[in-house]
């Protein structure tokens, strides 16, 4: 049931209580005037207090229904946020692995370049490139 439907239900319920209360007051006045008018004030006060308690309980139920919906919505938002955080953590771990792999490749390249240099001629550069390719193929990923 949506908030509008719940609110409408409780508002209609309060209206029904008010109509029944008015009918009850009329019947109470009518019967008290015929039997014993001295108890009329006490009977009216007790009846009005009972009806007020009934209406307050109904309105409190409406408030509780709203609070439950708000709590459910908050729980849903927290759950969604938790899932997004888990996805971010997984993505962060993946990026960390990739960075470590890149660092290993970079270290291999630096090692070869330190050993052989960049190469002054085409033949030297080809030799450096072949050695780099060989090292990168043999490195575990």
C-alpha cells in the first residue's frame, strides 16, 4: 500500500469514527433524557474521551505506517550504498593489480635500458627491443 493509500485509509477511518460518534452522542442524549438526565454529563464525557482515544490511536497508526515506510526506504538506500561501495572496492583491487603488473613491466624495461642503454644505431635498438620482448614474455602476470 502506498503512502497516499495508507493515509487515505486512515483519514476515511477517522471520518467513519466521527460519523459514528455523532450518531452515538445523539443516541446517548436521547436515551439519557428519557431515562435519567443526571447521568448525561458523565456519559457524554466518557463517550467523548473514548472516541478521542480511538481517533488518536488511529492517527498514531498512520504515523507508525509512515515511519515504517521511511525506515524501509532508508534501509534500501543503505543497502544500495553498500553494494556500490563493494563495487568500488572490487574496482580498486582490480586497478591495484593492474598497477602492480605495470610496475613489474616498467622495472623490466628499466633494467634492460640500464644494462644496454637506448641504443645508438638501429641494430642496437632492435637488440634492446628483442631482449625486452623476451623478458616480458617470460615474466609471470
